[in-house]
């Protein structure tokens, strides 16, 4: 008998968590979860809008794949006798295909976040985690508990001391009244003090999340079914904080800060604890892991994702090693050694000539500071060919297969 709990925290970038190398925000409970989990170092979202990412989670199709009438994960689990419960404060999920197959749906009303809360228990995130813990203690086995928090897409309502703790003595304090997620575009140079305030306020929300996660871990680890339960923590997308002159959601941003998300998977009996997988993974792979964990046979249709559990246990197939992300005004292709960003100069024009192409060396240039397309024409040409192949394979899936990735796209100049 197997159970699964999936924590999806919207707008949580991997770079703000200790297990992913952050050193200035203390996240002891994320570290605690990572210690008993397998960590996927390079989890990249395949889209920047929620409905598309949820199609990837629940139907196992990449964002570039055309829609198909596939059985969803909640539908298959319900048919197999698994009790499925959804807890969320995100109204958008009400229209996601597959949601009707959750036996229980608890939808919390999101707050507008007029001002930060005075106490932790008053925050939106704390209320969501408390509701999820209450549901967890009453779940009949086997079960799937899917928890979706608006996270940093919702109110930034952590008490002000959470954000103020990150300001050094000479730093200006973050805006005390800031409670709505900031959205701003900078046409020229950004005000570093303004950006620092946004970053500290975001860090305060991460600290709040870590505190809520700790209380939830205490609850789940005390349940009778803990040894039989998979626990996953991930996010559908990150939150730009001025890295590329943008603060907040942006249709043209497919850089690290928006597409690199955490993916921690704690397996029953702590199998795989401490492993760090370097393969590029995307939302369909998490969905495939849940099909795998519950030993469900797909409905005769091939799914895009490869189970994360397989990636931990076996050598990945030769076609892996590439990940694509789409946004309304940009696309990205990532290989182990490179990132290609294709952006529209005019969001209303969709011809190939109107795309601006950028190339970054990976993983060294983590935040995409040094654009090298003009200096590495070979990389640009091979990445463009790889993008075109990815698009063709996705559009015709499962009829076409990927060719093997070149050594140059895997290893760069090394």
C-alpha cells in the first residue's frame, strides 16, 4: 500500500533554498526534507502558465505537445481505489482537467494581502498548511494528497520581521506595506535599493514557507503511514526579482529565475535519501513518477515523461539531456552545457525572423549574465537545430523520436 503527498508552491525558485546552494536564507526545514529525499538538481518547468503545467503533471504531456484526450492521474488513481484529496488556495485550479476526480476538494479563499500579517498563523500560507495537515490526519490509505499553495504568487503577508531580518545595518528596510507581489519592468538601470527591498521581502516569504513546512513535516512524520508515503516538493515556476530588468511574472522571461524550480522527492522508507540527480527533468517526469509509485499502467497511450524513480535507478536513455520551456513571448531550450533563449522583439509578431536568440554557457553562467551567441556560432546553430527537433518530436509525439545529443551540446568546449 502506497501513499503520496505532493506540495506545489507557486513562484518558488530553486535558487532561494539551502539545498540548491542558497547561503543567505536559512531554510532548515527544506534542508531537513532534502536530507531524507532525492534532489533533482536541474528541474525546469515546461511552461509559465498554471493550466499548462498541470496538464504536464496530470496527463504526462509536455507543454509543446498538442492536446489529447488522455486519462488524467487523478482519474486513474480514483479508478484504482486511491483516495484523492486536493487542498489549495488557487482559484485557477478549478478549471484544470482532472480536478473533478478528486474525492475531496478543499478550496481556501485567497486573501488580497492589503498588508503583512501581525502573526504567522494569520498568513495565507500558514492557513493552507494547517488545513492540509488536518486533512492528512484523516486520510484513508492508500491516498494522494495534492497541496497547491499560491506561494509567492499570492499575498506576501509574512510578518514584517521576516523580511527585515535580511537587511544589513546599512541597507534600507524592505517596504513595510508591501503585501501584493510586485510587478515592474525596468527600461534602463534598476535602482539597487529598490530591488534589494523586493528580494528581502521575497526571502521573508521563503522563510515563512520553511517554517510552515517544518510544522507540516512534524505532522506527516507522526502519521502511521509515513514509511509508506512519498512526499514531493516542487513548484510550477519561479519569480523574477530584477535579474533581467523584470520583477514579477513576465511572458518573455524564460531565464533561470523563472524556469529553474525545486524538485525534492522523499520515497517510502527514505529510499534514495541524499541522492542528487543531475539529469534535466520537467513536470511530466513528476507525473510519471506517481504513475510508477502507485504501479498504474498507462491507458495504452505513451506519455512524455520518464519516471523520476527510473532516473534514480537506471542509466538515462540517450535521448534525454534536453529540456524545453515555452512562454507566450519566448522559448528556451536547455542542454547540460548550454541554454538557448528565443525571444520575440515584438510580442505581436510570431515569424521566425522576429526572434532574438541568446546563448548562455551552462551550468557555470547560472543567472545568464554573459550572452555568447555571437562568440559561439556553433552553439547557436546546434541549439537551433535541437530546438527545431524538439518542437517536431513534441508535435508528432509519439511517432518521432529524438536523435542522440551531440557531445558539444552535452559537454560544451570541455
